[in-house]
C-alpha cells in the first residue's frame, strides 16, 4: 500500500522531532542504514552490540514521546498515528535483534547439528518473545528459526511473510505452546488451562432473527455475544439455547460500557459458568454439551479512551487498569471456585504499555488468572499492535503459553463505494479487495502468533445498513449485506475462514 511522504502526514513539531530522531537512529525503512541495522556486522563484539541496543532503546523512547503528542488512546488510530507506529516498529525490531545477538540463547534439552558457519537446533529452544517480523538466519546468528510454509520477502531489511508457519519443536516466546497453561520465568503459578488452544474462527453476531440465519448461512460454529455483566444466567438462556439449536457455541462478552463492574458483578460470572460451562446445569440431559461455553470475555475495549473520555497519559486511565485487574481476579477466583472449567479473557490492547503495566501493578500475578489475552487489531497496524501485546505481557512475567484471542477484526466495504474511514485500508475497498485483505491478514497473524493464536472473531455477521445508504464506515463491516445478500468474494473468503477450524 502506498504511504504518503512523512512531511504530508505529520505536524511540523512532530516532523522536526522525527527528523532529529532518525538522523540519530539511521533506521528509516527502506534505506541502506535500515538494512545494516537489521543485520549487525558479525565482527561486532557482544559489548558493542549491547551499547547499540541501549542506544536504540533511547531512540525508541524518544519516538514514543512523539507518538504521545500525535496519538491518543481511542478506538481507531489516525493515519498519522499509524505511520509513526510503523516507524517505531522498525526501531523496536532493531533493538530486539541487537539484544538477541549480544546475548545469544542456548538450547534446553535440544540436540544440535552444525554445518558450515551456521547451526541449526531441534527440540526445545529458549527465545525472547517475537517482535512480529520473522527472524532471518545469518552466519553470525546461532538462533534457530521456525520453518515457514509461506512466502517471505524482504523490504528495507524487514521481512514480511504471507502464509502460515509450522514450527519444529516448541519455543518459549511469541509462538508459545498455545495450551493456555504454564509457568512464567519468575516462578508464578500456572495460568488457567480451560481456554482452548486451537485456532477458532468465529463471528461477532447478535440476537435478532436475521443474525441466527446469517450465522447458519455462513457456516460459523462460534459467535461472540455481549451480555451486560449483571445479566443473570436465566436471562441468558434464550440466546444460548437458540445458538445451541443451530450447533453454535457462544463466547459471552461481559460488557460494562463506560464504567467498571463492582465486585459483586464480577463474581456474578461464576453463575454463567455454572449454568453454561462444561457439565453446567443447562446441559444436563442434553446431547449437545460439546457446545458449552469455554471462555468469558471480561469487558469490551475498556483499555480504549473513547468510553471514558481519557487517554493513556491520564491518571484515570492507570486507575482504570488497576481496578479492571482487581475485578478480573475476583471474577476468575469466583469462576474457579465453581469447579467448572471456564477461562476468563483479559484485555491487553494498548500500544503505550500503560494499561498492561497498570494491571500488573495491581495484581502482580495476573497471568496466573488469565486464560487468554484479547485484542482488536483493526487496520494496517495489526502487526505492531500484536507485537506490543506480546512484549508488554512478557515483560511482566506472564506465561508465554497464554493464548492471544482476537475477538474483533474486520474491514469496511460497500463494494468500492468510498466510505468515511477504513483504519488505514482503502476506504473505497471492493469486495474482492476485502477478500484478499482478510486472507492475507489472517495468514500473517497465524504466522506471527503460531500455535498461540486462539480465537479470530470477525466483526461482524452482517452490515448494519443497506448498501448505498450512508458513507459511515461502521455500517459496512458485515460478512453479508444487511438483508443477508452475499458480499461476493468477501463472503466466500469469510466462509472459507470459518470452515478452517
């Protein structure tokens, strides 16, 4: 995708700061300096590499300062914010590579064979969490890399991959084991194992008659449905029952828009688990108990400022993260006390790191309660946002085995008609282009996260308005048109994804 020159996308103050930064960093994407930065010279000593890594860290901090002037914590990042994030990703990737080369990891319980100047390792290896770009092998590096089944190209020193990844052995890091259980490096207790580890595509759906029909038409086996956190189990029954009747499992979203739950409301989720979890009272005497809920999502985009009128720099934002974590722990403990194996999913969706830091400040062993980290990586910056999640949670000692659940992702398309926004994608996207975007993004996400990817929920089941009615992009994220007409190649791509579970 064409990226406008930086001088046309940033205010003067930000441009000046960035010019100074990158004159020091020498890592502008696509330049020879960037290529040299991604592959430090083999003759460099570990000490020299570590100095370079610290310098890169300082450059990253300066760039993050600029980002805070341009970006705010809201639902949809601006084009300027997305562009700065792209530049920051290059600096952060460089820093991670320098650290890895300065302190090469050794294999654990592995057999190693050496040929020529490089080495390959099979078995279990220790590595740092992925920064998102697939690693490249050079004569100076002794780290093993996963075998990719996709196609890898390199632009400006940064590899990009289309397709999926298969890994020989098990790595500790970005790919994780995907089991939803494990212990962190600091010895914290194991995380819940109830959340499913295998890839599960699904749809963000609703409770109107057309929503049930559309779910069946598309072949979905998993839907995400929001219920107020104070909803009783009995009030949920018509929805759970209706979806069970068409062979679909529900991922309940415990919603509390613009507020935070009380301790009693958080603990109420235990009643949802007792009724609809595996072996729950609702399934007694039924033959479709395999459709029991496996996870509950704790809040929707609580880490975004649009519901609360603040940003990551506000004191209220940190306070919200801390309260969220305490309520999350209370809910997880209440669910665990029932003996029903239902996992609780926590939000880790904030590029600044303030949200995750706030949560772990309040509950240092939060990772032992989390069955999955949720994120909504809309737009062209999806890779950087997933990198942020992996790095931030790992920095606080969360087990690398905790799955990452994308509980919303989508593109807006009214078959080429120009809409108000599309999160950095083409605002005049055709159905065919939307299909390609979906397929390529899912492939890229699976490559980045590997077995650690859990759910991938498409937003949403059908358009909110009829085609041609408005230019408001939120009306056209559907897999089908409003009255269930197919959206050409895009609908076909959605059906293919949903059938891949």
